[in-house]
């Protein structure tokens, strides 16, 4: 029973953090949402800091179970983008505060270093394999695909904050997937472009878009998956 309650506390905390923002959620809010006494909550998490570390431990465990691989096709890389998007959606509060939370929690900063290095290695290894398989062109200069990897990494990790900001100024909503592929497509060979075309033609459903909706009591913006019409 205790483990079940602990899991429910973590799940409810994530939901409230996503909806209202981490800074605006109290332990009392969480206990009220669960219809339990504050004492039952603090039995598992003495302070909000303890709760946050528990949430991040769960997030990191889920991340490790995603099992990203550099040995993928063009379609496989796109699938990994989709998986990462769903993960980013589930932990929206974290990615929308990617630079702020590590300042409050050293544990999060240490986790971020590991994850960022993982993705940098993932992208650089993927592009090395693509070049060897004739899917991507040779680099125009040494380290070009390292720079590309950093660009993709920045969009995937910091993009939530930037897209929320840009949506205030852009005349139309942009898909993070189109942004990611706009960086990769110029480097594909004819064979790589053929693979990309087959992938996009085979999938008749437009990719989900990351949109920003006014979904918080304080007027804040929330990243969400929109339908193709942007409703």
C-alpha cells in the first residue's frame, strides 16, 4: 500500500507541475488532489525538495528504459524524435524549466550532464553511421556533424522554452519535427533523401505538432501535441 501511495504521489505531482508550474504547486496542493492528509504525504516526502528528487529519479529511470540507439535508419531516427517528444510532453514542467531547475537542485544538474553527453554521443554516432552507409554526405569541414549534433541537442533539450517564446511572435505554429529535419535534410545524399521521401509518403498522417496553449491559471503557456489543423 505504501509503495502504491508513493507512486500516486509522484504521478499526481508530475500532473500538477505540468499544469500549474513547479514553483506554484505546494505539498498541500498535492495532498488535496490525492484526498490524503498532509501527514500521509510527508511520510514519503518530508519536503518539496525530497519530492522533486523522487520525480527526477523516476524520470531518469524512464529515460534509461527508452534505449535510444545510433544504429537506426532515417525512419528510425524520426521515431526516436517522436519518442523524445512524447517524453518531453510527459515531463513538460522539467523541459520548460531546463535551465532553472539545476540551479536549485545539484542532483538535477548532475543528471543533465549525463543525459546531454548521452544525446551528443547518440547523434554524432548516428551521423557517422549514416555517412558510412552512404545516407549522409561527407563533412565539409572537420567537426561539422558535431556542430549539427549540438544544434539538434539544443532544440530537443532547450527547445520547449524557445518555442514557447517564439510562438508569441511567429504568425503560424511550427512543428519541432520540421525544425529538426530542416537541419538534417541538406546533408543527406540522394539515397538518404529517397529514404526520407519514402518515410514521409508512407505516413499519410502529418506529424504531431508541439503547440503552445494558454492552459494555466496564471496565463502561462503549455506545450502540447496538437492535431494537424492546430486545434
